[in-house]
């Protein structure tokens, strides 16, 4: 399982596939795994109340999924966690579950209990 963070409005407008801006600018869709999703969520979206966490089956993506080092402030963090990147649109059919993804009282994100219990 891999995870993708998106807004409710982007998910509702997805049609058959989600194509976030990173697909055009970087060539891939950013994803995470359960152990790392809180890192980019908190760094990029601290306090946002309109987010969903999409649970994705990578075998259904229909595009290459590559695990690559994260980038922070334009620098590759080769010693940090690696993240899955989907090199094509993210098909709605690859999403097996949609989880609400609210921040905690401090604005930071944590893996939802529905995923942590697995």
C-alpha cells in the first residue's frame, strides 16, 4: 500500500484519474508509505483541514512506481526516507480506500488510526 495526500476538492474533481500539479512539473505523483506520510503532510500542509489520505494499490496504477529519496529545500536527502513516486496519472480505480486526514491540535499530521491498526 502507498498513500497520496490530496484535497477533498481535487478528489471530487478527479474523474477517472488524479493529476496533481507535480505530474506536470516533476513528472510524477508524490506518495508516501504509512511510516513516512506524516513528514511531508506536516511540512507542506500543517493545519489544513481539507485533506484526504488516499490508500493506493500500486499494482493498479498502470504506471511505474519508483521509490526515490525525498527532496527538501531543493536538496536530495539520500540519507533520509525514500518515497514512492507514481510516474503517470493516479487512476481512481487504484484507490482502495479514502481516509479523512485532519491535523492534530498542534497542526501536525499523524497516521489515521484506521491505518495504524493494520
